């Protein structure tokens, strides 16, 4: 009698359990899928914010930078389709990394140095939850802020380091201005600068030339990061300076990126005598004219020996150098925006764009 | 006993389905993240070809083991999926292009004014199912079946005006 009453219990229990398990599975799939959609929307927001900040760093007006950010954001895909352009909004504002988390970006505040992008997909259809809910879709919204920062790594393409006291240091996001010409930079002991192989180990004039930008016939430089040790050297290196002089004249290459070290690493008895120093940042130097490269002994530098077809000041590719008491270069510190690399470095005129915290 | 057998089979199928979908979305998420990081790395790649209007060096745009961006993307994906996916890096001018073809950035001074200078990273291929008792899906090679993935992420090229 009792058994007959229990008959069918498993079926009923299984039915109830099945509904519960199906609901749990449906929710699990829905959450996983919405999480993935949220990732795609976040990617579009990152691309939008960076797009606006990069365009601004390249000199675009604020309005154009915002349009550029919206263009890039709406190029990306989310939820199986291109992100609608009207779903991308970008707000300029002020970003200060020293403010507390949650308060770093002030929308609308001046000076405008950052962009906050908000990407919204208004109608992301549910796949399975509509079975247990009357709601058919949900909005998905993500935000990102892109702000200027100073790079902690980058490509150095000039085998020289300048020490920090001789350079002007700013703050992330601060307006950068090209600086006046420095006193002659003469890489010898007790000076503002040293030669360097941009790594550990020494180098000569010929290997120094290989570190120059490709336009100068070099390999384009090497990656340098804050904290890296670089070996310091001194010497006249007239042969290398002649290459630099010709590259400035014949190839119209004036800007070079150098690592920055602390002056205490190269001053006094330390000099540039083969010891190592630690990179603390990157700076871009400008050699305005071939005449800013000075050579002991002077003499004629025939640039056609390096760059065939170079015309030079007299049309024959030759530079007649006056005799300088010391070999060296006159440079000025210059601004270099959009240099790539990671943020978090000290600011000697280089600037990159990073995705910041709010 | 028969009912119990049916219930166990149905529950097992549902559980395996949930695990499979969860794994698939996790892999998709990882691939999207990796493509994003790759695109950002390539877009901010400092070194460009000499005398060009910001053309990425061949080492970055040519597929292979020596491509640093491709390797970074693969390293990021390896933690969840060690199979072979195609990773391509290329540049575009207006955001309508797709990898691997993209556009060839000209030599200076003929740079023009691209409407939307972007760098793209595309990750595509076949991801095998984790649990595939029914033998469904696309052939991934090696006797495995799975689902196809095709993710492209566009970032503004930081070295082109």
C-alpha cells in the first residue's frame, strides 16, 4: 500500500530538479555571455579613450580628438556587431594621478589633459534568461579614461646620456615646452653627459653609429627602461660626431632620444670612466644645426663618404669645421609626445598616453 | 531505477553543457583580452620603419615566432588554450580594413591624412570543445572538433598623425 503511494515520486522530484538545474544552467550561460560582451565593450571604451588622447597628443583640437576617439571606438566589435557610433561618448577633463582613487578624473575641469570614454550598448538581448524573465534585453556600459603620463621605457637612439640636473623636469600631464639650448654637452668626466652603449659593455665610434636612428644608417636604437644599468664612457669620438653632423645636415634628423641618469652617477670622481649608471628616465634632445656638433681639430668632414648624394652647405657634401677646444654637441631638451611605452617614469619632456584609474 | 537513469543522464548532459559553455566563454574572453593587449602594444610600438609615414617594422607585422606582438598574444592565451590560432598584426587608414591584409603605410613624405589611422590585431582559428560527447562542431584538425573564433581589435596608431 505504502509503495503504491510512493510510485511516481522520482518523476515529480526529477521534474522539479530539472527545472531548477535548467534555470541554474541558463543563468550561468547568460552571465558568462554577458561578461564576455562586457569585455568587448570595455575594449571599445579603452580604444575610444586612447584614440582621443592620442589624437590630442598629435595636436588635434579637442573636438577633433573626441571625433577620432569615437571613430576608433565604433570600429571595434561588441555583441556580434560594430559598436554604434552614437553609443560612444567622450568627455574631456582633468586627470591628476596624485588624487585618490575614484577622484582622479574630474570631467570638465581645466586644464583638459585627459579623456573619459563611455561606451553603451543599449539593447543586448538575453539568450536564455527570457525563459524565466519578462525582460528581453539589458544595457551594457563600460568606461575608460586615457591620460598623459611619462614613459618608463622606450627606444633610445643616441649613445649618450644626460644627467638629470641639466634637464627640466615636469609632471605627468603638465604642458611641455621646448627648453633653451644647454651649454655644450661634452661627454667627459665631470660634465653633464657621458657616452654610453645604451647597455652593459663599452662601445666604439663605429658601434655607436649603429645605435643611431635608421635614417642615419643605424639600427634604430635599443629599448631602454627605467632601472636598467648602462655603462658610461668618455672620449672625443670625432668619427662618431662626424656621422652625427652629417645625419643632421644630410638627413635632416635633429631629434634623438637619450636615457637620463642621476648627476651623482657621473659627477666628481665618478666621471664617465666605464662605470655603470642606472637609467631614471628618457629625454629627447634636439640638435638644431650641423654647426652644433663641434670637433677638436676642426677639419673637413666629407658627408658623401657616409651619405652619397649629400649636398651640404657648399653643394659638395663637405663641412669645413672650425677647431673646437673640446668635441661635443650643443643640444636643447625638446618635447616628444606619443612616445609609446609604459607610464610611470619621470618626466623629462617625453610623454605617452596610458589608461588611467578613475 | 529507469527514471533515475534518465534523470542522471539528463543532469549529466546539462552539467557538461554548462561546463562547455563556461569554458568557451572563458576562452573567448581570454582571446579578446589578448587581442586587445596585442593591439595596444602594436599601436604604441615606438620603432617605425625609416623614412616611412609610421610604418610598423616587418618584425611586428610578419607572422611567426619572432614577432614580439604575436608572441605576447600567444603567451596570454596559452594559459587557457594551447592550440594553434592565427595571430596577425596590421595597420589601417579608416577603420574599415581587416587583418591580415590591412594597408601599406607609404614612405615619407607622401603620408596623406588618413581618416582613422589604426593598428589591428586579429586572432582567428578553431578552439576544441572541452567535452564533446556528441561529436558536434567544426573540425579543428587532429581529430578534434570545436568552435571557430575570429576576434579583431582596433586601436588608434600612436605614431601616425
